[in-house]
C-alpha cells in the first residue's frame, strides 16, 4: 500500500489548475471581447468621422454650386451690359453720321429734284422723289456715286408724269447704301 497516495493534494492541485485554466480562459475571452469591442469602436469612429467629412464636403459643394450659379448670372448680366454698352457706343458713334448724310444728300441733289420720302433701314436708304427732267435724275445718281458717304446708288423705278401728251416730270425710286469714310480713316490709322 505504499504506492497509494491518499492525500487530496493532487485532487486539489487538479482543481486549482482547472480553476486557473478557466480563469485564464475567461481573462483571454474577456481580453478578446475587449479587443473586438475596441476594434469595432475604432471602425465606427472612423466611419462616423468619414461621414462627417462627407457631410462637410457636400455642404461646401452646395455652397460652391450656389456661388457658381451667382457667378454665371453675373457673367450673363455682364455680357448683356457689354452688349448694351456696345450698342450705345455705336449709336453715339453714328450720331454725327446722319448729319453728314443729310448734308451730302443736299449737296448731291440737283435743282429740280424733290423728295417724296426717305426711308433708312440700317445702312440702306430708300429714296422716293420727283424730278422735272430725266437729266436731273441721272445727275442725282452720279452725285450719289461720287460722294464718299454713299455707295451703290441704284435706280429701281422711274415713271414719267404726263399732262396730256406732254411729259411734265418723272417719279423715281432709288436705293443707296450709306458708307462711313470716318470709320475707314480710323481703320487706316
């Protein structure tokens, strides 16, 4: 009986090792759960941080879109103002031209020619007039062609005015294009 050990220390040692194993297992499980929870919190914090950055960027993009629309409307208004200024400048530049046109019409009109109507459409001038002689009509056309303020004088219609069998005058319509010698001088300079 010498080989039988009846002391309970082995049993206690086994229980102590088992308790130690369970304790270590519980600590490792708790540490693993803690590490998993910490990793999950870290990932959630990164996701929340990225979502906050995305929201911030989306807000800034919306603000920039509003500013871009404002800039586009301002550019459009600027272009409209520039167009208006160009129209006004061209009108201001054309103001003295009408004086020259009328002066040249007076100088080019021979005696015996009387205007019925004068219609200006852009650079085209439509003249309806009467003349006492056919020679006055041809002189008028020649004078218009020789003027630096007119180009392309063209007789469209000419009718004789009769009193019985006698020709007392001529009605005629002509078209002439307005020229601007001042503009040509500026371009040459």
